[in-house]
């Protein structure tokens, strides 16, 4: 089925794509967002996000949603602690309410963005299968259900494995050598009190060279854990992360992951072995440092599609900021899409390159040879100027 030409087509209903759609709507510019997921509730939307003063919060102001965002903030979650492998507290910082990175649930932030858009803006169940240039800045998108859309402006907000990116760049994500293993504990204060006490009220890091256990308290007694391991992807396959049709039992996989932390405090390893969910593998990939492309009429990228980097708390913030800045640029250049895209990309390239460099440095502090001392020095300012 062929759909008439649409002025702005956004592929991907993540935070970046939705922020772009919302800022365009604020400026009276219609847009359509196509999303592969069947609905807004088709899958969990991840855990906590710290929304930063220099990018995420300005984006929400541009979207006219700052007050709605503030209502979502979970008090106390900016608290941070670093533990030694034996559970000793090496660093602790309380949340006194004056921090600049308030924490919210990703799913709730996505919800307020969705609710701010006109009905029908997001077309669910539309997985992009292919894209091609038609000339004169127009592009055609074919979806898995057979729908074909022609657009005057195509925006790839479709994440790490973007279908839109090949129109602009031959770059593909590469494995960093590190993977996360994700687990949850529910009602932890009652059912897992020692683990809940170790995590505390906000974020907890227990790190060593090449590995670490990171956890965050979400709503109530929910503890969301990411276990970091510097291992080849084949190691995780051998550990039991295989084709679901031949899956190793979750308890066996958890035991194998926990064995990498032999001798660590039981309240820390319990975040793995006592998990209420099966462990989920999250390999970390990045695009090349300083990824950029030459201007191609009628198409651009934002968020992970443009600058996939090691997780450092900036990914969602950058995606929203990209969306807001692109929306502002399009509003500031009515009738001149190319001028808008040029202005947006010229600012976005150096901004994302700087953040990617910071992310790589943080990752080394967390899992490098000086872990956890490098991270603690960063927290305390002892590493400033080093």
C-alpha cells in the first residue's frame, strides 16, 4: 500500500524521535513517526535516566514538557555509592535535593512525550525494511507490512542498527569488548534486604578491572542491575546466551556469570544469582569516534543512529537534544530544509564527538586497570587536570 508524500517522516519512536515530533508540533510542523513495535506497551522501556541540565532538560523545555517531566522525578535517586568487592563503602554521596541530574523512569518519560502528540502521529507496527533515494531530496521507505511511504524529509531515529544510516554513511557499529548482563530484583527491601541495603537509595557501583556490578533503585524496592564484563562475544555464547530455542536455563547462566565474581560479597552476587528475571545480554557497540557524513539532501540522523557510544548517562539526553535542535532548525528555516539540516549537523557532529570521547574515558575509569580508584577520583575531583 502506498501512502501519499509526507513532509517529515521519522523512523523510530524512541525518546529522540518523539522529542523531534513534539518540537515540530509546537512549531506547527506536522510529522509522522513510524515505529516497529506493535504498541507503546509492547515491551519494557528500560530503567532509570538521569536528565541533565545542559541537554536533556533544555530539550524538554523546547518540547513544552518541563513541568510534566519534573512531576516524574523520583526523589533520592541521585544518591551514589561505590563499594569494594567485599561490600565496604569506598565512596558515598547522598541526594540532598540540589543535584542537577534528576532521575526518572524511561518509560514514564516516553509516555509524556507520546501523550503530547496529536492522535495518529505515531504509526505502530511499522518496521522499516528498506529505504531508497528518489532524487531531489525525496526518499521512499518500505515497511514489512508492505506499506510504502514517500517523504520530503526522512529522519533516522531508529537506533544502533538504523535502516536509514546507509543512505548517509557506510559505518556500522562495532563490538567494544564489553557486555552488560541485565537483571532485576523486585520487592528487594522485603525479599532481598542485604542486596537492597548494599545498593542503597540510588546508584551503586562495585568495580574491578574488567568487570563490575552496577545497580540502581527504581520505584519502591525494585533493583535494576547491569553486570559488566570485558569478554569476547563468544564467551557469552559459551556461558549460555544462545539461540532461545536451545537456551541454557536462566539459573545456570546466572551461576556462570556470578562465578566471575567469586569471593565478592554475597549481597553483591545476590543481584545476579537471586534475580527475579532471566539474565539478558546487552553487548555494547559503538560507531567510529567522530562519526559524521557529507550532506545528503532530504535525510539526516539523530541519537544512536548518528552517534552510538558507550553508555555513560548521555545517550537519551543527547537523543532528546538532537531531536529538539533539529526541530528548532527546521522551524527557523521554513521552506529551506537543506539549510536547517546543515545547521543541525554542523552543531551535532562536534557535540556528539566530545560526548563519545568522554564516554570512552568514563568506561576506562570504570573497568580499566585503575578501577575502581579512577572512578572514585572522578567523583571526588581528585583526577581533575590529570
